[in-house]
C-alpha cells in the first residue's frame, strides 16, 4: 500500500456523496421535459431534478442534483468536457488546502450562496470538479 493510500485510509473521507451531475445539452428544456415525461425525473420547474437520500454515517438528509445546462455554457470552464461532477464535502476550505498541498490544480474560483460554499479543482484529464459544502439551512432542503 502506498503512503498516499495509507494516509487516505487513516483519515475521514473528504467526499461524502455525489452532489450533482451537470451536463451540456443542445436543448436543456426539451431534454428535461423528455426525462420528466418518460422517467419521472424533474418537474420542479427549474429544469433539473433533486434526489433525496440519507447519509449513512450521520443520518442527515442529503440530496443529489441532476441538471442539463445549455450547450454553450461557460460554467464548466476551464474544462472542455461536456459535463461537470459535484461532490459533497464537510469542510471545503480544508479539502481545497489539502488538494493544493498534494499538487492538484485547484482553481482560485470560490463561490458562496444560500445553497452553500463551492470550490473547484481540475482532474488530470481536464474535467472540472465542483466541491460543495452544503448550507445546513439551504431553502431547498428546508422546504422538503
């Protein structure tokens, strides 16, 4: 076992869930309507879907977002991939700092909103990863 694997197995996991799957679509509205009609995914009025689940280790409610974006979105930059993955973390600042120390490409981009805190890292193949520390008072969760 490598030293990195030993370190990873000895600490609490950084990621505790899939926060979202975001992808480019030629016509996000039409695609969302198809998924809603045929697979009962969506229907919240904003073009995506929210899947609720419970964290195994804490019992807290979590959710995963599925959402198509416009084909010409700039949100996934600097990646040229047609998708972006969002992973849930408990401590965004510590996770980003650890990734920087490990030599990962952590972007200066950082956002805070009523949904929580967001930081960004690029994987070795150029895929954008959005790391998300949810706001425990997120109106989307409180409204459930």
